[in-house]
C-alpha cells in the first residue's frame, strides 16, 4: 500500500494473470491489443471490404480480463452484447520494429479468447465517427482461457464458438487475412511490444448477441477450451 505525507493511502491494483498449462505460475497481463476484421467472412458480415488492407488495432484495458471460468456480468448501457471468438497470442519477449521472420521468437504461447462487444454502442460510435473504447473495453470484456506455451499454431486448426450448445461461429486459423507473425510485426511498428502483452487476432463470421443466463463455449483445436456464463 502506498502512503503520502498527507496521510491518505492507495492500494496498488492487482496485476491480472492467466493460468499457464503445466505450471503453477501465472502469466502476468499488461496490455490487451485487438486486431479488427482479420477474417474476410467477418469483414463481409460487418459491411466492410475484405481486401488485404493493413491491419488496424484497438485496445482493451487489462482490467477487462476475465479468467478461470468466472461469470461475465452483463454490462450496463447496452442491449446488444456480442461474442467474437479469437486466437489470443501472449507475448513473452518485447521489441519494436520486429521483422515477420523473427516474430515467432517473441511469442510465449497461445490461448482461446472471446472479444466481447457492446455492438449497439459500437455501431453508434461508428455512425458518429467516435472511438470504440466504451464498446470494447468494460468489465469482463476479454475472457481468455489457459495459455499453452509454444511459438507456432498450424493454419488448418479449427476455431469455433457455441451458445447453449448451438454452434454460432466456425472457421480455420489459416483463413486469417494477416498471419500471427505479420500482426506482431505490424503492431511493433506503432509501439514497442512488452512481455505480458496479449493480442486478440480477429474473429470468423457468425458473431451474434448473447443474453443473461446463456453459456458461451469457445474452442480452438489443441488449446484448452473456454466456457463463460453471462450472469
């Protein structure tokens, strides 16, 4: 606890962390970056052109992390809470201006995640040409499963999400417009990546709304699955 000369004190925030397969230690999470529209089918369903334009990024606060099967409280001021299943990359070694050929050396491991979005607030922000922050970063907006250490994920691996047992999203990691090394390299040209950074890499088509009481089950082959109940 920090204390100043005037007598008041502030309790430092707890650094959020993720479970790591095969270890009792937890991966400390710093920043959370997200890639927008990285699957052509999702770009189309969102009314965008799926051409291979340079990737664009947005962020979630680390306090948005939801871990270890905790319930997701339905966020306030929205009537349209959407799921977006994604491959999450955990950065173990930082750097800036990283070459695509060297990008895998900076990866600690991978996990499955869900980019939760207050879609009505995002649509309003888009219409008014305003930032997406309140639509993408809120309590529980970034559920992430157990991290599996490793540097590569094959392109033909399947990714999917179901709600109450009904499949909503399916795809292959190989369908990403920008590969994981390309994403890391591009992001590192804007600012230095740091150990503890997470990168959500985009979602396939089939995003949709969830309601209180429903359970989302996210899967990526070879990774531990992730189940989240909307409280």
